[in-house]
């Protein structure tokens, strides 16, 4: 798939998720088969008008490695002038794209008039997109827009906003076809993705309820979208991209990774995040990542309380080692039982 002046394959991407899609996790997903990834959302206000600490945190959230490419950096805001300057600042680091968040429905984003609340005011949304395109163009970086279906079921504005985005220079749109009022409840309406695809000529990336390769294939076939984006199903599961990529290629799913691979991946993730953001911040973030990585492993529910309170890398390593040892014991016992009954 092509967006503006860059290409990525497979046509499978990692969605932007606050507190999840840090640079180490994005890199894991790329290594396992995601064609592209999106960063955590960054406040345009903090980037342009924030103090030194606020700006430092914003640049930290937006940091990416060359191995991640192609990668998009996501910003949010409702003031066209500030978004223009924020896009220019972000584009200086030469990401492959700048993405505008018009999909986040959390109250603190909505109170700023940003995120999916912009879908209620298509004129303002268009002005924000136009300004962002102008700012990013100073450094030759294309702009994409991530949006929901609309504010509520009576106001499905995604097709209109996508068309306006195209008209003012956006290079692609991604669509999560739930409304802001739905948040993450209920089912996503893939027909909205099809309507957006019919409304524009630029690439459309579909998102929502993709849990495996069959889901991805079905979305591509039903909506005509150019690529699929995976969000919550990838939490603690970067391995999912290998399975989906394989399914899109030959119709078969990759095998579930062994417990050792899951634990090794979690430990690498924790170490890299500590190197990037410091141990204290990294451990706060790794608490839920570790719970996701170990979900379904024997006795993981018993260890989850400790994982959710972990405060140091050494402590995390000890708990994950214990989790792996328990899993191996269960596997050995299961193998012994099977051998005994075969004989």
C-alpha cells in the first residue's frame, strides 16, 4: 500500500493507543509483521505552548527509531494555528507521516474540543486538517487522519469529514467505525468504512474488531479498504501480526508462541522502555503490559496482583521468571500425563 511518497507491506498496521504504542512496542509489532505503526497521541498545545517538562515529555512520546519505519506520529488539538505549528515541529524529525487524532473519546481530550468531538463540527475539522497539512508540508511530510464513525448514531459524519480531509490535502484516512458515544462497547459498523472508501480517492485504513487473520480478510473484502489496523487485540500480543500477515498471504494462521517467547518478549519490552523513559515511568506502563503478556498462562491470575504493583525492573523479572517456571511445570505435567495414557 502507498501513502503519499512511501510504501508499506503487508497492508496491516498497528493502531495508535495511549500508554501502549511506545517506540519499543511499535518495533516489536513491526518485527512480527505489521507493515506500519502509529505513535501515542501527543498534545499540540503541550508541544507548542507547554513548559520545558511538558515539551520534553511530548518529544519523548514522539521519539522513533529508524528500524520502525514507516511510522506516523499522532497529534491532537482543535486550534488550527497551534496544530500548524505542532505539525511543523513534529515534521522536523522526518516521520513518514503526521496523523491527526479525530477518534479519541476520553473526556480530557473532548474538553479541549479535540479528538472525536471535531466530528461534530466538520468546518472546524477541515480547518484543523488544512492547517496541519500546511505545517507538515514545510518539511515534506504527508498528513493522515484517524477518525471514528461520528459523534453518535444520528451523526455519522466520517464520510463527509474524510472527503473534506482529502480536499485540503490529507494523504490517507483511517476509520474506527464506532461512534464516540459507543466508546469501545458494542460492535463496529464496517459499512461506515465502505461508505468512506466510496467517498474518497485517497487510501482508507479500516479498524475495529480485528482479532485474527480471518477478520482482517473479511474487512478487506467487505469494505474495499486498502489496509487494516489492529488495536486492542495487539495489547500484549505483538505476535498477532505474524499470524494475520500469514493469513493474508496464504490463508493459514501462525502457531501460538510458546510461553518462553512471550516472557522473553515482555522482558525485552520492559528493558527497552526503561532505557527510553526511565525505570519508574517504564514500570508504571509495564504493569498492564505484563498482565497482557501473561494472560492465559497457568496461574497468571494469581500473579496479576503483583504484576499490577511492580515498581522495579528486577521485581518484574522475578515475577515473570516465576510465571514461566509455573507454565513449564504445567507443560511437563501435561506431557507426562499424555505419555502415561498413551502407554
